C-alpha cells in the first residue's frame, strides 16, 4: 500500500461518542474503578455513557475504550 498523505486526527472528537463504544458492563467497570459507580448501579447504558463523558478527560476515556481489544472472543 502506498501512503499518499498521512491521515489527520479528528479535531472534534465527542466524548459521548467515544463512551458509546463501550458495552454497559464495561462502562460500569470503568466507573467502578474510578470510584464513581455507586449511584449508577441500575441505570441505563445511556446514563453510564453520559457519566463517563462528563467525568473522564477525553484522553483517559480514549485509553479506556482502547482496552476493548481485550474483550474475550474478539
């Protein structure tokens, strides 16, 4: 493959869109590790994603989502 030009990074990454790449259990696990899941035990995945997007800096959230490669069977 010949690279014509390098791809630029997306300057407008939305934290909520990044959080939505996590499954519900994964999102809850991230919040639990960060000590924020106590009040979010029985909420919808949307609330979990919103909490992640609001509470984590984008670089930390992206790092957590990259761990998706560790999913069993993927």
